[in-house]
């Protein structure tokens, strides 16, 4: 695998050098290595009589999506991007496979002399896969290879070192074995040593074999006996432990006395209907009150924060709703222009055309249809006209309320038609409608490109998950 990775690296280097030479005249700045390599590969393949980059269906689709750009440029950008993604994927896969190959090589214990290296004396036995070739026959065997076993002399020498480590770790959080107040650090096995240890205490009322230290009123001594086992051999060692009573503060002592008085008083009053709390301890008066967990203050704080959040989030939601309404009105702009042009072409006036749109919208609302922000504004404009507002003012109000340049421009055309009697209004509306329709298509393509960009990261993450799922069994088998 290493030579494959080396060959891939050499190929990438050659491609990069050739791409630098090929694009020396038109290269601006520092471009990525893979981008240069992809561009060079595209130009190289296009020189052949039969190329895989001349699919007419792809060219037609690209031209339909981007009618304002040249066909050759669209195809070149499309295929260069595709080659670049393939190179990135191939390079990433090569790096991953190389890492896997290196890990596999590190786990090889088979030498050229047909010998298998054993693991050290610590740990569990491992298995190895062997392939035997006899003549034309090849058979695979899985053999469990035990760890190297120590001789008695080696185990005895290692055990001396082992007891020194046990003596250092045995006190745990205590300062020493002669000043023990907390539990001891007793284990049955220790890392980096092949011994198993059995513990026994001379007085389990003071120190148990698990290392638990029982509280004492006076200093007490106890002996811990440890036996280390390795195979059929064992070694013994004793540890002298001195357990001292814990040093308590005045507050801890007072707490213990009050607790003892409370327990004794409660036991003595169990036959009574009520329990009278003790009023004094050694001539000191008590003042009692029931401890209550009152979380109402925290709840009030949460309510206060929620109110503040609602105050600010409501403004944001309102702005979001306004922006959504503007987007809806902007999408409906070509349709409204076509309807106005249709009504004007049929001989209706501008006012009659607006009232026609408003009446159709009112009937749709009566039939249970949802409200539309654009036709709500048209309906409001017609009601202004019915209350006596002039047409010019009503149309200006309509444009300002929408807050969009498209409708401000439309209101300007309608107002100019009233003032100057422009006979070209119908032609201008049709021209504006065609222009708005083209912009709508371009905006739709832009939104589609943004959506594909947003989906790129989830697709990459999904690819990583799939690669991990594929590689995990291989790593698990190597670890076994």
C-alpha cells in the first residue's frame, strides 16, 4: 500500500507541474493544486478524438439552466468541478488507506525467519492469522499465541520492583501508612505487572481486605498481608498500618452532638402525639425552623428572562414575517403585471382593473382561501379609492406600503398615466412583466444553488460516517 500511495503522490506532483506550465499565462494568484490538476486533465482528455466530456444531454441541461452563458464555458466549468471533486475524494481515500496500511504493518509480528514475536508478559494472549503454502495448496490458520512467560528468577526480581510500587500506591489519599484516616488504595491487579494480588487483614473491624478503613476513636494498628501470584509461584509481603481517628473541627463536633440529641429525643417521644424538639444543649439554647426548598425565586427569575426574551424575539419574528411577506409579494409581481396588462388590453381602466383584482380576492377569502399580503394591499387601495382618496395618492400609498422597488415603480407608472395620459402604459406593463418574469427565474436558480451549497456539509458528514462504518470492522479485526 505504501508504494501505491507513493505513486499517487508522484502523479499529483507531475499533474501540478504540468498544470503550472500549461496555465502560466492566465494564472492569477495562487490557485489550489487540485484545481490546477483538474483543469489540466480536462484539457488533456479533450484533445482525444473520443472524449467522455462531450455528453450532449449534459450540455443541454447546463444551457437551459444558464441561458445567458456560453455553452462551452458552462461545460468546462461543470467538468472541471467534477474532476476536482473526484481528485479530492481519491486523495482522501488514498490517505485513509495508507494510514490503515501503516497500522496493519505495525501489528505484524511475523519475521522472515518464520518466527512469530510474542508479546511481553503483561496482558492477554492474542491471535495471529497464518497462511501455509504446501505445493499448490494454500491453507489459512488462526493460532492463539500466548504471551512470553517469565522464569522463576525473572519473576522474583520483578516482584521486588512490584512490592515497591504497591507500597507507594497503598496509602492512597493518606500521607503515609502510619497516619491512615481515609480508605487505602488496594487492587487485585496493577498495570505493567503480570501479578495478581490477594489481600487479608489481621483485624477486619479496623481495615477490611478491600481497603475500607473504619472510623476509630483511638489509634489502632493492623497488619495487611498481601500475596502475589504468578503461575504456580507466589510471594508474600506484610504491611503495618496505623489507623488514627480523624481530626474533627469544632463545628463537626457540634453537629454530631446536636444530631445525637435529636435522635435520642425523637426515639423517646415516639409514644406521644407530637415530638417536642430539644430546647437546649449543655445550657445553650436552640432556635429551630423548618428548612424549606423554595424554588419560587428561581422560577420568577426564569419568568423574567422569558419575558425579556419574548420582548426581543417578538420584534425579530415580526421582521421575519414582514420579510416573508415581501418575498411573497416579489414572487407575485410578474403575475400581477400580467393581470393588469390583460385587463387594460380588454379595455378596462386602471381603477377598474384594481377593483377587479380586489373583488376576485374577496370572493376567494369567502370560499376559505388563505390571505395573501399582496392582494391585501390591493384591497386596501381599493377601499381608499372608495373613501374618496384620489387615484394618484392611493397608488402612491400602495407602493410605499409594500416597501419594494418593483411596486414603487409600478405605482409610479400608474400615477404618471393619470397625470400625463400616457398611452404607452399597456406596452410598458407588458415589458415590465416580461422583465420581472426573467428576474423571477434567475432568483429561483440562485435559491437552488444556495440550497445545494447548504447540503454539501451534510453530504460530506454522511460520507465520513459511511467510511467509518466500513473501516471499523477492519480496525477491530486488527485489534483482535
